[in-house]
């Protein structure tokens, strides 16, 4: 059997999201690895097919990470065009589209259909400001609410007379502190009596939704993102916890439009619950019935919605491509509407093993992750080379779901470990906020702890350990290379090497994030000095490889060039692979192929030097 090629791995990078359903049908966005665009796709009979062509990509740029770029009305779809960032009305039968907004200074996202007023609700972003708006008819944009720094997640009651949404203010990120808002909706569509509904204690709220006229939201003010009912009948809101399980029921809200819980009517609910990094889907048919877990073959669920008594969602597993599922709430029967393909013909899929690193005398938190053993190579006496991957964010999560790049490494003789270090989402508020002031330290310590734990268990070769990461994960990898001799080599994929420079140029959404991660620079100048890779490059003694896009507006290209220059001046072994046509995250298939092939060659050279005693 030939090892998995970079071409095969890149071709399998197909993701599905932004699921929506109405009487017009069931629709979602599907990433096309050949073009790098998101295509609008629909169910037709027993198959699915694209409704829009590759020339009409769909993606929101609000907050830099978008989300909520698609919603469905009863007779039309509404989507944000990647080019121009305007809302378009799309015919669900033909795919023909017309621009609904013509506001070149603005971007839109978080789309929600308002059936009672025959309009689209959205978050509008322009010149450093956001508003909650309604778009009704040709370029008719009504400002519903403004004055807060950020807006997300508008939700309407069944009658259309009540609305709720979430706001947060600089310098906070939405997973640190955010607040729930609500208002009445007048007959003419304007908002009346908008008011903030504070949590009993400080916390982060997300994903408000109405069950009929009852408002429910996910809040972590008691330590976990749990579902709460919020009563608006009295002067002060009354918060009632609906699910006491000590588990997060959502991911970190990097994007607008996430849906991890959804009402099923008559008190029934569908909810996602995260356990040790893996997602579970639970259903209740009524307020009195016990929850039942369904779709147990999947490890993550997104975009929950329902129509005509059927629950729909995007589900991900370790061995198949993203699936569009229809779930019967009464029976729990799961039907795959689309997706779920076997990624590679006649090629085995490596499935993950959960590992846990116990607390120690120095660190009280358990750390966990997912280990993927190599297809071939390694034995009890000769463990395989091991690549440790630090996820991005850093307030994000590694999930045990299919990743073609991880499969690529495993098919070329490497074990791979994805680590949920302190600061990762899905493990409760305290664990998520443990990175405050500790970035570049706690995450690095946890990567080292994971490496030591796996080596001690014979799952990796101590002399052939590698560390890599994308974006903030690249920063973790670089910091690990400055302060640890465990790793034979490191790889930074458009990673942060100069936090101070990033702080100066980063977009508004993250403008306070770095001060939270490292502390205000005026208060902690020594910390910033010690945790800036480009200033600590003289401490690196092992090879490094960099991959950078020339159009990156998050980690600007000058950061990577400066880091490479310092390493070269210090006589260190360093490689730089530059891609003029890429931004923050490689979307072009040919560039993904080049990344995998060159990174594999780098790891092999470093492994060979180690085998030779170099």
C-alpha cells in the first residue's frame, strides 16, 4: 500500500457548515478545496448538489472570523457574498442571486430570518462600529440597536414580538465577558424597551434562542456553558438552570451564528455536551423526560436547527467527512442526508485515542488530548517519531474528528498528538481562563507535559519529538523551542513571533486579547520581553521551518521575515516557505500540497540527523 500523498490529503479537506432549513429545503455551505470557496449546497431527493458555482463564494468577514453567512426564508435564501460582503437574495430552485444590500463600506454576518416582518436580521460592521440591523427590500437597512462594541446572535420568539441578542465590550473577548439583551418588537419592526439582562454573577453568555416565547441562553456564570431559562416577566430577570451537568454545552464563540442547542417543541430540547474534548448530542422529548444520547458515532455537532419536527445538524466523526444529519427526535433515528463519505479509497483511517496527563505537584489541572498512532513503524522497543500539535486560538479546542493532514503524518510513519492545553475551550470557565497572563508559559508547559507523558508510555521517541502549530499555535511552538530541549525541531504555520507588533496592527475584535493573554505591556514589560519569540530567538538551538502567506492580515508577513532573519544571523538552521497568494490560513490546494510535502521532507531530514547522531 502506497502512503497517503499530499494531493490525496489536500483533496479530502472538505468541510460543511452554516446549515439552515425552511419550507424551501435544507441547505448548507460546503468548502470546495479546488477553489477555496464555500459553495451553497442543497438536498435534492437522495442526493445533494451545489446551488451556486465557484465564482460566487459565500463567507462573512465580520470580526475577521465571520459566521452566520447564510439563512433561509420560506421562499428564498440569503447569503453574504465573500466578494463585497453584501447580502444577496438567492432563488432556492435556480441559484440565481441579486444583491439585497449595496453598502460597500460595510460587512454583514449573523443572518437570521424574521418571518413576522419578512426581513433579514444581521450584524452590520463598518468603520470600527457594529449595529444590529434589519434588511427589508432592496437596500433598505433599518438600524435596530447600536452603541455597544460588538453584537451577535439575534434570536426571535415564535410570535416575532420579542427579540434577544448578545453584546460585549472592549477589551473583553466574548468568552470572557458578555451580556444578554432583549427587547420587544413593534408592529413596524422597530425595537421597544431594549434592556440588558445581566447574569447573577459575571460570565459569558451565547446563543440565545426562544422556545415559543420562553428565552433560553447558554451561560457560564456558574463555571460551565450550561442552558438557562431567563424570565422577563418581572423587573429583574430570573435565571433558572435547565441542565446541571458540569460540562460545556458550546464551543468558544469565535464566529457568529453558532447553534449548539435547539428547542424541539413541547419542552423538548437538543443539546451538545462536551466531555474531554469530544461532543455528544443529547435529546429530551419534554421537560419531564430524561435526556437520551443519540448519534453516538460522531464526536462534534454544530448548527442545530429543526423544521417540520425533524432535527438537523452538521456532525463530524474521526473516520468520515462532515455529515449533514436528520434526526428523528421521537425515535433517535439518524439519517445521513449528505456527506459522511469515506475520505480515501482503499486507505485505512487512523482513529484517535484519548490520553490524559494527570496533575502534578506544580500543575493542578489535568490536561488531555488525542493521540493518532502511525499506520506502520514503531514498536515497543522502537517508538515512532511524534509530532505534537498546538491548536490555534489559543482559546479554541482540538477535537477527535477527521483531519486529512493528521492522517498524512500517520501514513508516513509519525505519531501525532493534538493537545488541549490550559486555555482551551470545552473544559469549563476556570480552565479556559487559566491562560490569562500565562500565554507562552502554561500552554508550553502543557505541551511538554503531554510529550513527557506519551514518551513515558512508549508512544513516542524522546529523541524524535517535533512541535508545530498554526497562528497562535505557531507561537506556542516557537516559545517551546526557545525554552525547551525536548523537541528535535519545530514548525510555525503563519505563527505569531512578535506579540507587540501584532498588538499594534490586529483587528478590532482581538484588540484587547493580547493584553489579556500576556497582561498590559506597560505593567509587565519583562513578561512581554521573555515571551516574544523574535526577542528570544538566540535561545533556539534546534531547526525551525516557517510557512507564511504574503496576504496575511492577522500575522503580518513582516513578523515571520524578521524572525527568520534573526535566526539566520544567529547561525541557526531555518527554512522559510513563502506563498504570495495566501492569507491567514492556506485555502489553495496547490499550496496545501506544498506545505505538506516540504514539512514532511523537513521532519524526515531532522529525524535522519537524529538517527545519525546529529
